[in-house]
């Protein structure tokens, strides 16, 4: 399996942290030297490993924001 390269351009913060120290974070990341996108996923300490996540364009992130704002939480 090919190595996945990433560059975290901006970390917006952690949404949660597991007892094992993994954090679910919102980041602005460039994957494999491509255009950066917004990304929500679990990360092991020191970014040694990553879990499954979701990557969003700016437009998708805005739509998600709008959907969340319309929800009665």
C-alpha cells in the first residue's frame, strides 16, 4: 500500500478525545501535495496514525455549517 503524505496547514481544534489519547480534529490538510481541504478524523498522539474521516471542500463545509445551524440541538 502506498504511503499517504499529509501536511496539516491549520488545526482548528479537537472535537473529542478518546481514553487512549486519540483526538477527533478539524484540520485544513493537503493530502499527497494536492489542494488543501477541510478534514474531520481521528488522530493518534503525535499524528502517528489516523482513523477514517471525512474530507470537505470549502463549499461542502459551508453547507454542513448551514445544515447544523438549522438543526434544533
